[in-house]
C-alpha cells in the first residue's frame, strides 16, 4: 500500500490541479448521473409546470449530499485504494488532500446538502437523501469487501435520487 509518507506528500500547486483533485474526491462524473436521475424524477412529477427554483434547490442539495458521500466513501476505503491500480492515485492516498480536509469537506457537503433539502425543499426529500447517504456509507461500502449483497444496498441507495426529485416536485 502506498501511503502519503511514501509519496512525499505530493502537493498540488495550480488551480487546475486543485480543481481536478476536488472533482476526483467528490466523484463529479458519477454524481452528475445522480443529478440526471433527480431531474428526471422531478420532471416526471411536475406535470404541467416545472418550478425551476425548487428544482435547482433540490438538485443543489442532492449534489452536496452525493459529494459528501463520495468523500466519506474514499475516507473509508483510504487504505484499500492503494491495492488497486484504478484507485491508487486518488488525492487522499497520494497526499494531495489530507484525511482531515476530506473529513471536514465530507461533513460540510453532507450537512449543508441535508439542511438545504430539509429547509428549502421539504423534510421528506431531506430524509430520503439521508437514507441514501446512510445506506451507501454503512451498508454498501463495507459490504463490498465481504458479500455480493452490497449490490442490493447499492441499488437501493442508487434508486433514491429520482424519488427525491419526485417528492420535491410533489410536495
């Protein structure tokens, strides 16, 4: 396992490097798909009129929760990532982002996203986002190493974003 001390604690110097590290840590591409699912659920439940601002708040809150989940997932799998070539260059493992910074970021993203959903959308959408976060972190992630039942947990967590969109649009 290659850890920070072995890489010399690589530092990113440019804004571009920092942006790329942020995108890797928050799994921006994967979470873009989560937002598509939220929008589809919101749009399907909107019937005649799409409330643009409500949709935007729903997507922003869900995006923050998803980013927090991605950060926490990488914190949980920090040491295991060094064993796979696909993940061995992640920012936490190479020291471009410290575990403390990641933990603070994950807490901030998740907390702000849940607050945004609960306070500006509705409590049910916030509850569903919290359930998705909990299932992803406490069932899917640890079960990956021991059982294929993790697929069921991942499917449940992954099925909730369109439901969040639906509930947000319906009130």
